[in-house]
């Protein structure tokens, strides 16, 4: 028998937890990504970046309450500050780590 794996199975996450992830995150001076919540779906919007889908929006799938995968070896983890507010995300994309601070 041959099996095909598309990645780990997505886990359900409480919508109130997901709501805290929504917002804009500054990756660099040129790149600000947006996390949008649509019900129980977490969507990552990457504006005008070459090599990405024209829509610039991708669904993230939960591995745990604060860790998600996008595709292949792309993982995104959300972090909270001492006050319990989500203040940044860390993305590991093909072995390269990017940290993005949450911005207004």
C-alpha cells in the first residue's frame, strides 16, 4: 500500500485564541503580513511578493494552539508577551527563520 502525506493533520483551536492572532506583523521595512481570522480558519496575507500566489492569501493549519504550518517546511509560531498579548510571530521558511513584530 502506498501512502501520501500532505503534512500534519490540522487541530481545532478555540476561536477566541485565534482572534488574538489577527493583525499586522512587520517582517521587514518592506514587508508587512496580515493574519486574518475567518471563523475557525487562519489566513496569512502576503502583499505583492514575487513568487507567491496573486491573491497573496494562504490558509494556515494548526499543529498546536500556537503553532501552524503553511506548506512544506513552513512553520509559524505565535508568541505572547508577559501581559499575555500576542506580540510577534516567528516563521521558519525552508530552514530560514524570520521574526515579525505585531504592529498597529
